[in-house]
């Protein structure tokens, strides 16, 4: 099983990925940045694949749907840009699903 963070954000500067540091992202992620351009790039961040999507589309639901379309993991975490993930969140989440294998949402 794998974990991927799906982040909705707005107005992040081009090629500035400090948001990932602020969120304490420690797994793969898809970031949908509502801004004035349409671009998709894939970067490596601390050994993890990050799909960064700049989009002119507006709305939280649209951003989350875009992120879901690009998600690759079995377990996805919906996140806003003001959250901070605890250390080892990926390990903790995988353990929870191991303990509750029939859970769809934890």
C-alpha cells in the first residue's frame, strides 16, 4: 500500500515548492495550485514524486477532483495548504489500515 497527499492551494509562486516544507510532506503528493496559468510538472522532493499542477480552474472541489484524477496511491489524504503533517504520518496511516483492512476511510 502507498500513501499520497492531495493538496489544494492558491497563488503559489512558480517554481517555489516551499509549501511542501511548510506542510511537512514526507510521501508522494499531488498539489493543485489555483493561479493564472495551466501547467503540470513532476518533481522529486526528498525522494518522493510530487505532481505539481498549476490551474486556472477555481473552487476547492475542482482542485480536489483534479488531484484525484492524478492520484496514484491506494490511500489518499485530502489536505489544505494550512495543515502540517506529523512526523511519520505515512507509517501511522499504513498501520491504521493494516489494523482495519476493510476500512474505506479512516
